[in-house]
C-alpha cells in the first residue's frame, strides 16, 4: 500500500472515530438510574385544578437528530422553543416562556413566531406563577425581556442556583429580581404542580410535574430531555453538544434519562414532554391532550 493510501485510510479512520465519539456514543455506560417517586409526586400535588396545557412554538430550526440525542442519526428534526401555559383559575401558570427574536437569531433559529411572542407576553401579564426548567436564554430570555418586567418579576419562582444562571446572562432586568426561593428535592408550588430538582443539564435544572383536574399527568423534562428519543432510549445529547458546545454533567443527565424511561414504562399514561421536540409535540398533541398551538412560525425579520 502506498503512502497516499495509508494517509487516506488513517484520515477516514479518524473521521469515523470522531463521528462515533461526537455524535453516536451515548456513554458513559453503567450510570445508575436516578429514581422518580411518582407516589411522592402525586401526594405533593394533592389537589388538582389545572386545565389542558397550551403550547406555543416561538422559534424553530432544523438540526440533525443526533446532536440532541446521541446515536439517532443525521436525519433533521425541528428543534423548537416551546412556551407552555397551564390554565388555572388564578390566571395560569407559565412554564419556560422562551426567548426574544434577537436571541433566537443569535442561536441559529431560522423562524420566529412574533404573534406567538405577543400571546406569551400576555400570558406572563396574567399569570399567577412563572416557572423555568433552567436558566438558559432560550428558556428565560423572553421573561427577562418582557416589556413590563417589573410588574411580572415577582411572579417568577427562581431558586438561588437559577439566579446564578440568570445573572450569567448579563441582562439589566436580572438585577431587578428581588427574591429567590429554595426548593426541596420535590416540592409542590401550586395545586397540582410539583417542581423536581434534577441537576445535570445545569446545576439548578428542574423538571415540572403537573396533574390536571382531569387526572392526566405530565412531566415537563426541560433540556434533560430535549427530544423524545432522549427518554425513550435513555440516550443523552451528543458529546459534541454536551462535552463541547453546551457542557453539562453528562452522567447525571444519563441517570435522569434512565429514571424517566423506567418511570414511563411503569406509568404508561404519564406524558413526558421534551423541551425542544417540536415535530413530536405537534404529532402527539391530540393524544396527549395538548391544545394545538395558535398560529405558525413566521420568518425572522430581515436586516
Ligand atoms: Zn433549551
């Protein structure tokens, strides 16, 4: 074999290894599952009162599935930023109000739903409580940029660890946040709504368990599971994303994903809602009792 052929083979091998390591490998193996105690969640939820969740997709982009779910291939899926509202008698509870057009564009989202943004702003005006899965800009940005921020800030439940993440975003409004609240490992924050501490994607990441008046149960998984295959296969983000681009505690995330997978196997009616799986949420909205989002994504403004 000539030197050229050897070089080509060595290069191909390197590319193959890099591809496997960065986009396929779902390790480390042997991480124990982190258990979810559904009985404790139900007990903490104690009274139910919410109506169907409504989701609005604020921004979308097409990305290879493997980037957010290692080993699921290069098929493109729609990654969406979805803001959720649970209807309650007190004005509703918001989960992850999403991000503003400028941040959407900076993050590579190619479509932004401006009409949806106005609806989500109004949701925040009327809400009795605003919750976040974690303090990344695609989950807290629109809250921080709300045009009437000082009127809504007091309704947000922010843990001390999450405030650290918000301060790292360097928003003027972040310094207006006057109070934080420490939460236990699982803690009811409203009737039917329980926050679960799930550090891993960020040190202060949490999931939100919701039990509706109908008895239907949801867990909003935040970015621990951005796509459905994350919990269906207990596979984390690709190492390209989780080790390099958006570093996270990968073994902790794998532990939570194994826990979610086991929980779903034991409780099939429980709906796990991944944070960014716009296609999957759209396809399953009717089955999962989710109100279809009003309007569709509009193009980002041209410059
Ligand atoms: Zn996110």
